[in-house]
């Protein structure tokens, strides 16, 4: 079979060849104009929170591609999907749900095998698809990817970013979602935990008709150009994962988004449950700091118990306090409130990509280092919203601490080196920002050979 980007298929049926093909399916930029077309997507307004979409919705084509792969809707339903959307903490909530169920399975025998799909990745693409918490092995990644290629000739087509409207095959994120569904079905997992990419209603992961549990984490103003402009619009999108027959959960929300989520769940005939802090969780664990991690873990514990109520054998239905404790102890989620110890240096990493996340990361760092001072909210927002103008970060820091010293480094490697030089006898360093900062930082810090606290 010929026609794969970069050469002949037979010579490229390996991990590197798979990644090359996937990367060729990236789109240059999501168009800003609305492309409702035949999708029946309504226009958005403050009065009508039903939003439109920019470009082609991620969900478009997913069902037909899965059918071409030989997977029916019933195959997807048998995965026992736990589907999670939100603004802050959806990845952590998915990871907590997996670790609680895995700890429960270690004790009771169910579930025997877990599947976890999250995005984006920090260091290597196979982090997105995990079996029993371990990233998919490179050989299996390639095997399942080229199985898809054999059934979806569209993947062989060269990707032309100028032909946005006439896509002949799945795009980058759609490919990863398809690969996750295909892998979990082939691996026979007992539960598949899926994090949405962006939004929910039109997300590529939102193709299951009968998930077991659906949950929305803390909402905020993210991806406004695609989901906004109001928090109600964003809540409408995220609440699109709720389904008839599936348990509907949410983290505590402000009244406006809470009302929208309540309406969205009721549209599907389900009563939403807003989850409070689970007092059975180990209250003094550093893993559950800051408080948002305690909230994420509480939503995860509730989701895990709801799954067991629906799917576990009678003798395996109870998620115990011991299961939760064991789950927290084995929890690992790189780049999210992560602490690394390197001789005399301590590194604190959190991939904070929006205003809400930046403030939480700053507060976490200050509290865990025993310093009550945090960012001024207006300064943090001002600096965060203009990453293309680094001088605004300098101005914000100078306003917070006029006597402080500020250094600018053009590379991540240079910044890490400078931090070590500035604190030769020991340094507490916060690394926060996008995945594109935190991921390379972990690589530079040689995280693979270290254990996180």
C-alpha cells in the first residue's frame, strides 16, 4: 500500500512513520469565521447560550470512520466510558479516576484493565493513550495506527492546510481519538476514561451514545474564540457530554454555568450532582494540594463509585477509603502540580494555560513554599493575556516586587541553567505556562529518571 507521507508504507510501518503521518495531519490554524453549514449549529448570544462552531466540528466524520474501522456503536458502549470535560483539572480528574479504579481493581480484581485517553502530551505522543496508567508501548502504538491506515485510506492523503473545508480524512486530534477508541477496543479494557479536547458538544471524543458516567470539572473562560463569548456559552459546550442514562456530575460551579449545566443534564433526562469535597480522601497529602486537586479527586472518586455501581460485580461495588488512599499514593500526573527534587534544587511544575490556572499555580507555589504572597489578580491577568509581549510580564513582576531582580532568557534550557546558577546552594523554582514550556522543562530536568514527590 503506497501513498503515505514521507515514503512507502512498507518501509514506514514503525513508530516514527506513524508519528510522521499524524503530524502531517495538523491544521495550521482554526478559522475564525463560523462554518455552520448543514450542522444546524445555532448562533451564540448572551440570551441564547447555544453557540456556533469555528470551522469543521471535531465530531464530524468520527462515527463513519469508526464504522470503517469495523467498530459499531455497541463496541464503543462496551468500553464503559467515563467522559470528562471542563476548563481546569479535567486531565487530573481523569487521572485520579483511573488511579482509584486501578487501586480498587488491585484489591478486588475489577476492573482488570483500564484505558485512559488525555491530551495534549508533555513529552511523547503515546502519553495520550494509556493502558493501566502506562503510556502505550511504541510498538503497539505503531501496530494499531497502521491497522487504522489499512481500513482508512483517507489517512494516506497528503494534508493540505489550504483545503480546510474539503478534508478527506481525520485531522490530528481526530486521529488520536480514533486511535484511542481502536486501541481500547482491541485491548479489551474494562473501563475507558476519556478527556475531551476542547468543549464537549462537538468534540471528537463525544461519539458514545451510552457512556456510564459524565463529569464536568471547574469551568472558566477558556477557548473563548471557539466556545465563548460568555461563561454560559462555554458551559453549554461542556455540558454537551451529558447523555441519557449516564450519571451526570459536576464540580462546584458559579451560579450562571451551574444553571446551564443543570439545564443540559435535564434535557437528557438526568439529574446533575454537584460534587463536594470527599472527606475520605487523605486531607494532608501533598498530592491533593492545592485545593483544586482535592476537588478534582473528589469528582473522580464520585465518578469511580458511580462506574462501580453500574458495572462491577456485586462483591466489587464498594470503593473504600483504603482504595482512595492507595490511589492517591500511586497517582502520577506529570506537569500538573508536580514537584521534582534534584539534589539541592526543588522544581515546581504546572501547565497553567489560562488566567484561572495561572492564579492557582502561583498560590500553590507560594503556599507550599511557606510564602503567603501571591500574584495580584489584575497583574497576573494582564501579563498572561499578552504572551507575545514579554515586556508586560516584566512590568507585572516589577509592580509586584519593585526591589526584585528580573532576568530574561530566550530558551527554556537557558532559563533552567540560570535558575541553577542563581541558587547554587538550593533554589525553589516555579515553572508554569503552556505544555510547550512544561514538557521541554521536564525533558531538560531528565524527569524520566526521577520520582515526583
